[in-house]
C-alpha cells in the first residue's frame, strides 16, 4: 500500500515525533544529546526549518518546527539528521542496523492557540514521564529557552510566541503562566492521536484553509478547543505592571 502523503505546506508549524525502533534507547549519555542537537542545528539551518520547541527523551524526540520555504524542508531535515545520528550511534556503541522506528510521525498545527498548547505538551513530556517534577529541571528541552530566556542558537521563536508580550520580560512571564495548570488528558490524547495519524490540529476553518492550499480532503474529528489561557495571561501581565 502506498504511503499516505504528508501534509507539510511551507510556513505552517508541524509537531514531529521521532521514536527509537521498538522504543529502544537512543540517547545513552550526555554527549549523545549534544551530538543530536548539534546536527539538528546544522540541518535545520541547511533546510531552512525554524525550531520553536523540542524535547529529547531517552527513546524519542519531539519537535515543533516550521519549514519556511520548502514543503519538503522538514522531511529533508529529519532524513539527514536521522542518518547522521545513526552513523554516530552505531559507531560509538559498536552496533549495526536501524535505530529509528521507520518514518517519523508529524501533524500540522494551527498558527493560533493550538501552537502554544503543543509547546506545553512537548516541554511537559519529562514531567508526564515522572523524570522530573517541573519542566525547568529537564536539561534537554526548550523550556528554559522559552520560559527563562536562556540563549540557544537552535531556537527560532514563532510569531505566536513573540506576541505573548511586547518585551522579552513580558513574554517570559506570560509563557511561564501557561504552565500553571496541567494539560487536560483529553488534549494530550488528541495531540498524540493526531500526530500518530498525521491529522491536522486546529479549528475547522484552519482545516478548510489547509484543504484549499493542498487540495487534500481532511477528516473531520472533534478536537474541542484548547485550554483557555486569557485569564492566565491577564494575571501574568498584571504582575508586570
């Protein structure tokens, strides 16, 4: 059976998951994480893909990224990155064969509230896995960059993130406020199902926009609205003024 074509129009964010084959360990030591991030920087730059959020778990990776010009930008980046890292990993640990679980999974994410919801989903992964109590405690994610302003040459902030505040301080305070409440399990399930099945995460109007752009008919699935954040942002901004 032919593979289902990816919906990956340039300029639209994608949630990407790359898993180890049979959930096997992909990162065994600190240098492995460093190597992966180094090549992610290289190939995201080469293929002009903006990286907004990420987390490297022991056996899989989550990315929130946008191909800026090329519809195939993310695919090219992931293929080059995956091959380079496999060569490194196999040589280092004297092994052979595949490391990754076939194709990476991905879903389109709307340029609205859903984008920040996926931000939270990604950066809360280590908390849900009981690896840490707070996202700030996990070293191999983008939380410290997005929430504390730690510099990273990998990071490319999305306009939705930049619109959280007029200044960097306002953005950081507002972003941290998004994490005051846990993500509902229903939202987690929808994100996981959508990424696994290659669905579009967004409103019906966003899906219609993607249909017009790509010519592909999308399945209609009740996603519900993402968690509301207006009260949290109002509270956060009141702390600044």
